[in-house]
C-alpha cells in the first residue's frame, strides 16, 4: 500500500493526520486507528510527512517552485533579476556581480523576445533548459566530428 493510499484511507474514516514537531505524525482520534493503520503509518512515515508538507504549500509557493531559478534583465538598467524559487521573490544584482549563467540567460530571453517569442520572459527554468538543449542539438547537427576535432558546416567541403 502506498503512502497516499494510507493517508486517503485514514481521512475517509475521519482520522485527522498532521505533521507534528520533530518529524512526528499526529493522528486524532486515536481510537479510530487499528494495528494495520499504525503499521502503514510507520512504514510510510517519511512519505506521508512529505505529502502533508506539499499540501500545506500555498498556490504562490507552487507557482514559485514551478518557475524555478531563472534570470532576466531587470527594469533597472545595469541589473539582472534573479527569481528565488524558495521564497518566490525577485532579487536584483548589478550585471557585473551576477553569475555568468544568469547574464547568459538574460541575453537569451531578450534575443528570444526580439525574434518573436512573446512568452520569452515567462518561460520556466525547465523550458529555458529545453531551449538550450535544442540549440546544442542544432549545433551538433551542423558539425562533423573528425580525428582532428570538430568541423563546423562552414568548413566542410562541398560535394
């Protein structure tokens, strides 16, 4: 039986399951718990605590986690805005102090937007990763690996 099934079964029978302090589970009323329930709770304790923590998150926290750690140019000239997926907040850093990946991502979003992708500034970290992977794949498709290294299409001889 899975952790979700244990939790759902207890709730259907009117047992309230909560995360207590120190990584403990609190169940009430205890009189509705059988030996099988206690065994299921012990077996899946960690997973049940994770499920309870996930349920306790607000919609804003879920949205912040979905967006992930991303970077884009700030509204203030000379700054990069970084999104913190933990707090959901945005933090501005001077471009000269920002990590190189953040500056590169800000440039890429601006380039995507200028090339017609009007959702470039709303792409999540996973979506940006797919953009980078597609670029890498395209680069490899237009190159050839030889014993002397990588030759790009520009340098290949025409047949």
